[in-house]
C-alpha cells in the first residue's frame, strides 16, 4: 500500500519544525494513536461479527460497551488511547493486549493483523 503524496502533503502542511513531527503533540504521535485506535475498532468488529453503527445480527447478544482509556509508551512518547469494550467482557485485543503498556514492534503487529 502506498500513501498518496497529496495526503502526506496535507498532513505535513502545518509541520514547520522537528517537534511538529516528533514532539509531544507531533504528527507521528497523533497518527500512531489514530492508527492503533482504528485497528482496535476493527478487531472488535471482527470479534462481534458486525461493524460499528450496523444493526446487531440476530442471535448476537454481545455488543459494544464504550471505551476505557489506556496509557501506552512508544517510540513517539506517551499516549492515551481509547480501547473499545464489549458488553460481555470477552474481547481480547491483539494490537494492545490487556496489561500491555508499551507499544513495541507496531509495524509487525499491523502486518500480522
């Protein structure tokens, strides 16, 4: 998969200094957080068998049940991520496992999913 040059240009438009890219509020941290949260949402959708905002299939008693916040450490620094929950507490995320506080090997995890 290639990221379109125009998309990168748009994302980097406000970045003028290295901290804008790699600092505490930099684009790298924002992108990492957004990608991890999106992957966790996809994991929960797979677990439940239906996507967010879709009707729950007949016979499916489990459903989404909000989010819990988790602080993780990565190459980008410290970030708060929203971990989706299911009503029955059966969802076991693989991207950021329960008890995990460090995001290491993120590229390998994304590829494996």
